[in-house]
């Protein structure tokens, strides 16, 4: 059986997005693409970590990552990723209202889950089989799964900028104690991997 | 000429201390020694980074790091470090009121600077000669020097716990763009070194 992973890009001061995320500014004010330059403009030097983002057997995604505002309710909205999203697997989107599953090119499906994070994870585990499940983001969704103790491996991609305002990954309640697994630094980002301690901290 | 460094231990969610720091609980509520275990209980595996904390030719220290409350005004208060502090060099303490210099064993002196961070740094540079100046902490003092663009090298010792409330290292205004220099992970802490970009970011 696979593990549950979560990966997210954050600034040195812990922000995953700026304020006021919209369709026009998906990362919020003041961010532009700066938290994600490493995966687009510098994909070669971060190849392993970029590949890991889309290597799971199934995904759970927050409503705000799928789309801003009420996009999950909008039958025309099919995510940010164009006709062939990079997931190539089932993506369970946390939603407030039911919507029919959307089948995209390349094997990605967006399935809308209205009964909570446990249900979404259970469905993703069933779909993933022996493969890992990835909590794809955004910050508040990863935060909820961290708080529930459901993330086995947390992969932080720390970009050496400060942002000052926006959506934070932390704090999490209750407090976490993690174990460092690995770290790798490239010129534009530092990749930190943590796991849940084997003995609760 | 040396550079200006700043090193500080922070939690994964960016806190350098808990709330309500007092003489009895110098790290604040809920922290105990957890942000500093790496340098005391696991000094061997972090030997290089522990040594670097006290390798400068002179230091600047914030009022709250020297002592809680109004300790800098209290002629009986001589810091947390006992009769022979680990600095063995001049330490310029930012203070609101003048106080005579305190000479400790082993060459550490505490000199109280009442005319601001630029003055304290200038005096520390003069005292350090060709050696580095270290901004010893705490978080708010490092933050002021970061905001003023006066830190050449920032050394973060990231402890894999979340704290949730207390004194943050960030945010800094204006926003920072740093360059990663090095990273090293040991079982209890991750050492991240950044420098000011050669071309302002």
C-alpha cells in the first residue's frame, strides 16, 4: 500500500499564495509566478521534485486549488491545467456542491466530493491501489490533512523570498513534530522532506 | 573585512520563541528548550553550526535576548549565560537606557547602545576588525537588520516542529529575495544558509 504525501511550494516566511486569488491571478496579489518559477523555468535542475508532484496514483485537491471563487460549481470550469492536466489519474476535489465527474484528456478525472476530507482520502486510496495518494493542495487543504494526522510525508519546496501576507501553510493545530527525511538545494528552491514520526512526538 | 551574519533557530512554521517570555521561561510558553535541543543535546552532530554561533569578532544583541522585561536596566542582570558567556568578544546590546559596560569572564563584554541599530552595527564592525559581526538575535532584532538590508548571510536552523503562536522571525518589510548558499540536515534540525543577492532581487 502506498503512503499519503503532500507537496507545496512556500516562501521563506511560510506563504503558499498571496491574498485575493482570482482567475486572473491564481497565486494572489504580489506573487505572480515567483513561488513556482523553480518548476517551470528551472524544471531541469529540479527534475526529480517536479516529477514527484504528479507521480501519485490518485489525488485530493482543495476547492480553491481547483478554481477560485465558485468555480467548482461552474460547469464550464475544468481547472487551470488545460485539456490534458498533468495528473493522469483520478483527482478528488473537495467541494460544497455535487457535480458530475469531469473526464479530461490523458486519464485525469475530476471527481467532486462533498462529504469531507476523510471521504475524499478514502476514495483516493481506493483509486490509487498500491500507489501513493498525494494531497495536491492548496495550503488550507494540506493544513487540514496535517491537523488530522493523515499525511505520511510532507514535501516543502521553500523559495527564498518573503511575501508577508497571504495564505499560510501553517499554523496547524494540534502542534506537529516531524522527522527530517531529506533535503536538497538548487539555485532557486530548497526541497525539504519530512515524515510523521514513527513514535508520536 | 568581515561580513554581517545572523543565525537563529526557528520552528517549521517560523517561530523563534513562544509567547510570554520571562526570566523563568526564556523561550516563552510551550517551547521549553525544543528549538535549541539541537545545539545542546545534539551538539556533536551539529558541531559546525554550533561553533559558528560564537565565531564572530563582535555581536549585536537585542534587548529581549539579553534579558526579559527591563533586565537591561537592572544592574544585577548580567545575561543568561553565567559568569563566562560563550561569546568571548564585545557584545553590543540594544537598550533604551544607558548602562555601564559589563565585563564578563573569558573576554565577553556587554556594552549598551541607546542610539539605534546603525550605531550598534557600526560599533560592532569597529570592534570586529577583519572578523565577522554576528547579529545574535532575537527575532525582532534580526528582522530589523534584515529590513534595513544589513545582513549579508542569514543562517536559519529549522527545527521540525510547529509552534503556532509566539514571536515570528518574519515578515520583513520590504520583501526579501535571497540566494540559497548551502543546506545541511541532521536528525534534529535543518541548517539553511542564505545570502543577500549580488544583484538586488
